C-alpha cells in the first residue's frame, strides 16, 4: 500500500478552538472583485426583496384599519377598494419574489465562477509542487480540497452570505417599521430577543469549532478511503478486511462525532428561535391588546397615537420577521465558519512552496551546418514546414546557454552523466545516499542492483531533480543539472516505471502522452519498436480502443508495453528503466527486450534490475548497499570478484526494488 508520509497529526479531540482568519476572509473576497457589477445588482435585489417583505407587513394595518373595519359597518359594502389594495399587495409580493429569484440565480452563477477559478488555481499550482509534497500528503486528502472544501465555499457564496445579508437588511427594515408602529412593543421585543441571542450565542461558538474539526476529519477519512481502494487487492490477499474495517470505523466515528456535535448545536438553534418567536408572539398580542383596550398612549417615531387592531396585527407579523432573520443569521454563520475552514485548507495548498527552478540552460533541436550547430526553431521562417518535421537522424539535441552579454552557445547533448560526491536524504538528518560517485559515458548502459532500500530508485530521482541534493553535484554533459531548466532536463530523460499509469482515453492518446506533437504513424512505429503493435491491433478498436480505470481491462504486461511505447515515442537521449519489465512474464520479456535493445541503441541508459539475467549485457553494473556503491564493473568482472554481485547472481536471480 502507498506510503502516506511522516506527518504528525494532532489528536482531533485536543484541538484548540479556532477563530476565522481575517486574512482568509480578505483573500476569499478578492475572488469577487471581477463580479462587482453583478454583486451590486445582487445587493439591490436583496434590499428590494427585504423591503417588500416589510412593506407587505405594514400593509396589513392599512388593509384592516382602512378597508376591512369600515366595511364591517356598512350596510351595503363596496369591495372595489379592498380589491385594489389586495391587488397592490399582490404586486408588492410579486416584486419581492422576482427580486429573490434574480439574486439567487446571480449568486449561483457568481459562486460557480469563483469555484472554477479556485479549482483552476489549485490544479495549476499543484502541477508546480515538488514530488515531496505528494509523498507526504494522502492523495484522498488532496482530493478533498477539490470536493468537500470547494463545496463548502459554494454553499457559503450561493446561499449563506446572501441569506445572511438579506436577514440583516430585513432586520434593520423590520426594526424601523416596528418603531413606526409602536416604540413600547419594540422595546419589549428587543429585550426579549437580546436574552435569546445571548443564549444561542454560546451554542453558535461551540458548533463553529466542531465544523472546523468536521472538515479536517472528513479529509482524513477521504484519504484513508482512497488508500484502501488503491490497495484493495493487497487487503484481500492478506485477509486484512477486519483490520481495515476497524480503522475505517475509528475514522468514521471521529467524523460522525464531530459532525454530530456541529450539526446538533446548529439544529437546536432554529427550533429554539421558532418556539421563542411563538412565545413572543403571544406576549405581544396580550400586551398590545391590553394597550388598545386601555387606550394607552402609543409612542412611535412619528408621534403619539392609540394602538388599533390593524397596528397590532401588523406588529405581530413584523415580530415574526424580527425573530426569523436573527435565527437565519445564526444558522448561516455556522455554514460560513465551516466554509472558512475549507478556505483555509485550500489556501494552505495554494501557499505550498512550488518547485524551485533556477536553471537557464534549455534543450533545443539543432542541425549541423558547416561544422556549427544551428537551432532549428530559430530558422522557422527560413525553412519549409516539411523540413521542420525532418527525420530524427537529420537533427540532434543540444543544450542552449544564453550568456550575460546576450551571446548564445550550443553544446551537443551526448548523454554523459556524472555523480560527484553526492549525498542525499529525504529528511535532513537521515542520509539515504552517501558519497555516490559514478560516470556514465554517452551510449552506455548502466545497471543498478542491490537489496530493497539500497537507494537505486533514489539515484534516478536525483537525475530528474525530483529532489535536490544535500551535498555534491550531478553533471549532465559537463553542465551542473541545477543550471538546466527542469522541464528541459526532464524532456531529455525518458522514464519507464514499474508502476504503470495509464489515463482515460484511447490507446493512441496514451502513447502520444510521451510526445504530444507525435503523429499517429510515429505512435504506431513506437509500438512496433517495443512489440506492442500486435496485441494493440487485436483490441476491439485497435489503437482507438478507449481505456478506463487505469487500463484495468488490460493485463499488467500489456499496460507496461503501452508505457514503454510511450517512452519510445518521446525519443529521449537518455533512458531510465526502473524495473520496466518486472511485470511481464519471461516469454513476453524476451520479446520486449529485443524492442528495448532497439530503443536503447545509441542512448545512455540507466537500468534498475528486477531479474539479474536481464542486465548481463550492461556496460557497467553498480551494486548498492545501504546507500553506498560497494562494487562496480561489468558482469564477467563482478562474477570473478565473487563479491556481493556474485552472491546475488548465484544465490537468487531476483532482487527487490
């Protein structure tokens, strides 16, 4: 199963209470700058929707006092006025509904636009992160940034913030309308709501902490699920199902506990607020009725009057609108807190240090004219399109260096690789490779053998600059690889790994992944070179057969052959074969080996051996043990020495990776 890394996670139960980071809020709001115009219209619609709700409540007073009550005293009531006022109220309600519909649709569009930009930035940034980051972070946890964390942002932007803002506007408008009707009843309402808010405030604080814990435990659970899916075969082979279930249940229990506490606190708020609203409704009805019957002077912001039936009915309606916005703001704040937790995780990913590349030397195609190297790309305007696509033997690769004075020099790529006193450790205080010195001449086949953990794969990772050295230097054609741009360095290296990664798409597209500008004919030639053409043509649609699930419909050997064809079409000057044929049976390996020999011809090749019998023809064989090169030489020479290689070769024909 995949190594997760050495990160130490704090126990979820002991995590201190966190507060929303102001910088996170500012950074999140920066994504809304390009939607200023739409947001301005959204604010207008929210205000319009909130105000129409208040106006409709005030209309109850007019409706009852000026239209319904007089009609009760008329012998022959005329309902025309009542009909007009009802139609006017219907129009006001319609305006409010349309305004709410418009701002909801606009916020949905804005939120999706923001999320698209966030996901684009995350994915683009992820491509720049060093391999070390992916070694130390569970893949499922990284995926959680694109799913759960972004979904909390969507909910906040499309629902929580608009509803919270709408509630605040409604609160202000309702409060003003209540003062317009009765200051005494308003004071009673405010005092009651004050105690209610104090009570629910403690609940909100507790839920916010658990929402943050919920997001982190959700990411941890996703990481574990992803790991178990990848290792499902191993789980079944070793009957590990019960242990896996126990570990999953523990993580799921942790998520359940945090989510239960977070949501239970939130779910308590709305019922409490609703019931409190009903209680306040009854109290206001009693007090208002007493004031009306007793003709108590009614103080308002426009003067003193006497409470009427219409005023009481309108005020009771407003009291409901006064309590509900407070409950909604309280509930939406929890969603906002959860979204902020997701935003912090997203920004933590975006703030990860990208892979540094201080190199300036680039890889270019050149031709030889009168003994001089001439860059092909710089002569595009001078040569025809048919010459740009000329055959491989008519051009070669070269390192291009631009000096400070602007002059350009070219050095033909030969494939000479030198390690000079290289030390390396994945952790600063834990050295894996010690004093590695090796020299690979152009066109040589260099093999690495040794027990598991000896450092064979690590050496090839250093050539690619997946990791930087602790000490020493690596020279490529006499150039320090730190001076070469990483993209160009890796373009010059073809790699075939033991673990094959195929992508959704056709077989042809997977082969072309090695060089995106390769033609169909070049991809087919590459497949023929490694003897993959035969089985590919037997597939249902041949080269156009769609692959899915990492090519799960193919055998391991077939998947590896496509991977080797991908490296072949890249046509790199240097090849790295990390147990490239370990997943292929011996009969198929013999066929592939002939293709591999053609692929390796004229190239510098580094081979990590699975079967020692496959590296007998290597020019140089290096035996590693505990991060040191303990033997070097060709097969016959090492057999004569009767050292470690002799023991490996005669004792077991296979060694670990």
